[in-house]
């Protein structure tokens, strides 16, 4: 009986470490958060965070990622928008204190901070939306998300709706 329990525990640990490697991978360029920004999007943790813009999109890290900060009910959330070269092609107008709704994969970094890998951003102040990933989480900048599509800009909710609710409303990560 004890042997069966030990085998079950080892199997569970094996699955747990394999599942978390995509999110907490060692090839991450963000050493502070510990997040693997390349493969960290997880459709099981999709949520919508609503808040106001604290910092505007800016380049960060060796991979030249684009991030911004949003003040939300959960606290300060760092929004990961994708590569800088791709974000520059988007025409969404953002300014401090605008209200946003960001749908994407929510995670807590090893640094304790909250991060959301953006799939869709809605600027509630002016009605603009930008979709950066497919519903499956494939980034449009990879060329595999939707052919040659380079994100979508929509006004007042027109066009396809992606992740307007919270599917799963889960969160991966946490301090380990």
C-alpha cells in the first residue's frame, strides 16, 4: 500500500514539473519574474483584468519585449504585449489613467508580482480594441496565429469577440 502511494506521489510530481516548465522555463529572459515569456501563455489561466494605465508600453529585457503596468483590483499587474517590433505596428492610443480591460493568461511571477500575457486589450476610454493572439493563444506576430494577420483594431466592440469573460479564471505560478 505504501509503495502505491509513493508511486502516485512521484507520478504527480513528474507531471507537475513537466506542466510548469512551459511557464517557469529556465530559458526565460526575465530573471526577476522567473516567467518564460516565450512559452508562458496558458489557455487554462485566461482571465480579464480591468484597471487603469500606470505606465505606458515600453521595451524591456534582452528580447525587447513590450510591457506596461495597469492598476487593477488585484494590485499592480504587468501586461506583456509581445515583441517591441510588433507592438510598434499597433495603432491603439494609450495614455496614463485610461481604463483598460486586458484578457490573457494571468500568472504570478516568482517575484510575487502579477503578469498577464495579453490576448486582447480593450481601451474602455475610447472604445479601441487590439487582439494580439488567437483564442488558442498563438501570437499573431509568429505568423501562425491567423495567416498574415497583424493584430486587429476594432472600435466599440465591432468584429470578433475574444475572451470577453473569464474562462477558468485560474492563475498559475506563485512562489515556489
